[in-house]
């Protein structure tokens, strides 16, 4: 469902995914992270809500924050992203994301399409082969991009599934779920995934990939499943810079640090200028466990003068400490 347009004079809220992460490479960088514009911005804003969770939740903090901002019910592992992104939000839908399941000695790791170089031609060939099996099970399949196919059908209602952001580059075992509201649909998808694994190995597209020294596509991950139970017009969509997320999902912490520095000199400097000019700002920083929100102080909130005085005497590097709490 297309997001409604925001009034021109209403500034968009900002949600920053993977502002911090639990990976050791990220934790090592946090104490020395220098983000002066972000620090100055937080000093001018007032803390708002905190969304506390764990790094084991099926829906990561940035997806929970986005769902809340859009007006979707926030239920762990049941955020219907595919339906909300369609013209028929009341129809059960899900994202099927083609991937490579890398089999190790004692675990299976998922590598998503963008990490194994799956292009549109290969993705469409895989979809065309899988679509008839989906139709036999009461689902249609539609190409969206090389890493996402839209599945539609009643078997997708009430499913519980982990976000692709949770499982990308990680062992899949901890993220396998049950769907007590739809056990039949859950079993159907398990069977379909097994059939897809056998089917994909027989396809010329994977022969071509292996000849090019690329990993074969041997399955797909189901996420963003369900239907919008009371489909209504969603709230204006927040803006979500993606550079930190992309670096974090690749486990590239040097690129993540560079992305933060670019955000600080770009977006954070822009938001700081907006606050200095008297414009409202709403910012949510998300880690892998929690999300914290800051906004321009409203009437009756703690005065920004005290915040500026406190900032003048605080010890160095509070930004790293703030991000470490996410």
C-alpha cells in the first residue's frame, strides 16, 4: 500500500537502523566513535519513548519503530510488511527472499541475494520455476526485485517469522519458529521450502552461477508475512537511512564507521541546523535490542537551556555510551 504523502510543512521523523550492533567489531568501535553533530543534536532534543527488547526478538527494533510510526500493530514476528506495501493490505502476503543456505558442520547459515550476487535474470528464472508449486498450495508469486518475491494467499495468514535482517549472515537455527495461529500454513511452507531446495538444484540458472564461481541459490526465507487486519490509511512513512544497515549486515564495521561519519556530517548536521532554526525534529536510533527516540522539547518539558549547560560539562565521548545502550 503506497504510503500517504506528508504535508509539506511537516518534517518527517527519522529512524536510523543499526545505529549500534552487538557484534564484537561494532562494540570495539563504539568507545572511540566521534560524532559531534549527533552529540550536539541530542543535547538540544528531549528523550522520548524507549522501546526495550532483546537481540533475540524476531522483529528488530528498527522494524518495530517503523511499524509503530506507520500505525501497524506491533507483534513480534508478525509485522505484515508485504501486505502493508501492497494495494490489497487485507490479503495475506509475505516476502519470499531467495538465498543460499551454507551448510556447515553443526549449523546452517543464510546468505541473502545481495550477498551472493543474484541478478534480476537469475531471480526471475528461479521464481518462474517455483511459481507452479506455490499455485498448487493456493499462493501466487510475483517478482518485486532480485531479493524479494511477493507471495499472496490464505496460507500466509497468521504466520510468525523472523525478519531477514535478523538471520542474514547468521545461523538459521535460532530463528526457526512455530506459527500456533496457523500450523497448517506453517507445515505447508516447510514442505515448499524443501521442494524448492531440490528444484533449484536442477535449474540451469544455478549451473550458470556455479560456472561463474557464484554460490547457488538453494532456498528462500519467508518474512514480513500476514495481513493488515483492519486495513486503514497508514501514517506518513518515516525516513530511514540505509547505509549503517547495509554495512552491519555485511559485518563490515570499517564501512559502518565510515557510514556513521558520513551521516554525522550530512543528515545529523542538517537536523542540528533545523533545531537551531526552531524547526521540530524527531529522531529514533535503533540497535539490535532497543530503540530510543529524541524530539524537540515541547511546552512544559525540561528546558533546553539545562541540556546545553549539562552538555558543556559532560565528560568526553557520550555518543559511544549512548549508542552502546541500544
